[in-house]
C-alpha cells in the first residue's frame, strides 16, 4: 500500500532535519567547534556532579583551544 501524502512529507522533513544536523555538526568540527549538545550529553554522563558549561563559555574555550589562547580546554 503506497504511503499517504502526510506520511511522505513527514519522512522528507525528518530526513532533511537529520541531514541539517549532520551538516551543522560537520561544519562545526571543520572550524574547531564541536557539537554543544553532544558535549552536554557527554558531560552529564561522565561528570554528573558538575554542571556543563553554558554555550558562550563552551564556544570561548574551544576558540581559545583553536587559536592558542592561554589554558586551552580538555574535558577528560
């Protein structure tokens, strides 16, 4: 039985969103900015006693790491 129009639209939307997230993640990795959501998931799993950095602090620390700022950033 062929899929209805709504189901096909939903599948296309979900595929486009998944590809968009992949493109964003890849572009971020190319410029030295890892995925913030992946970082938060990692931090909550490996360091549940510490709050994760907010987006601004996360961005600044990775910017320092990429461009040689003092200290750098290393999670584990």
